[in-house]
């Protein structure tokens, strides 16, 4: 499975946005600064495939520097998620086709 990587520009922007949000929140914390800090941390985690903002910062820095050792340790390859089966609600024809397309793509990867 190949992971999509963010662009260097997106990583730099997310790092700067987070550092700015942390700085503003630490100077004068308000509901808005707390929200901005949480949003920027979430974005950084999503971009780096991590769940902890400190790990996200390390992975972003590693990606920007070209290092892969840390990234491999912090971002293990995700296992495929099994399809959800609901015995009560049978999927429509369109949903079945979409599921089959996803399965075919997963098999090809």
C-alpha cells in the first residue's frame, strides 16, 4: 500500500500555522485561540498520518529533511479496513458496485 504524502509547501504551512496558533494561545488564551491551536494540531496530524501533535511535528520535519527512518517507525502501514456488513440493511446495487470497485483497487495495490 502506498501512502499519499503532503507537499513540502503544505507541511511548512501547517507547521507555521501550528506554531503561530500555539504562540497566540500561550500569550492570551481565548476560546478562539484554543480552537485555532486544536485545529492546527489536527491538520498537522492528518497530514503526517499521526495521532499526536509532537509526533506530527517530528514526522513533518523528517519529511522536509528527506529522512525516512523516523517516518517508518511513527507511521506504520495501515492494515486494510474490512467492509462493514449489516444484516438488516442490504446494500443497494450502486453501493454493491462501489464496494466491488474498492475491493478491486485494493487487490491491485
